[in-house]
C-alpha cells in the first residue's frame, strides 16, 4: 500500500505563488510516475502536471510556463511550484502516483487527500 499526503495549500492573491508538497510512504517501490491533479466545484478533474521516474515532465496548457513539477526520490517527495497564480487556478489539488505513466485519461493507482488552493484578492 502507498500513502500520499499533500501540504502547502492556502489563500493567495492573484499573481502570487505557492508550493505544494506531496509526501509518499508505504510501499514506495510500487511508484513510478507521479502527478498533480486539481478539481474545482462543478468542473471535471484536470491533470495539471506529471513527472516520470526518469524526470520527464508534462503540463496542462493552462499552466505551462507558470507551474513546475519536480520530485526528490531520496525524500519520497513530489512538489508543484505554482507562480503567477490566477483565480481560475482555485481548486483542490491532489497528488497521484502510479506504476504506469500518468497520461491524460489514466487515473493514478494512489491518491492523496487533497489540499485547497484559493486564488482571490
């Protein structure tokens, strides 16, 4: 079993920055790819960013140039640095992990509980 716990969410003004963290524990050997998802009320869950075991990254068009996903395998952590935040970025952000690449349309095998990000003046 794998457990994922997110932290770092909060309230920030438009144009501000936040860094989300996701700590993985348990059967870490089961994890290959990791990703960040977000879901706002009334909207579909969106794949925000993903990173492979080799460090290759991919981003949703809406966050390219503003968000950066990274991982620290020694600490079993994955991060999402969010800059130039917009009100449309407001959502619950979830960390996900899987044994296979987390391309759009494929759900992760493991989910974190989520952390709220609110962008408002």
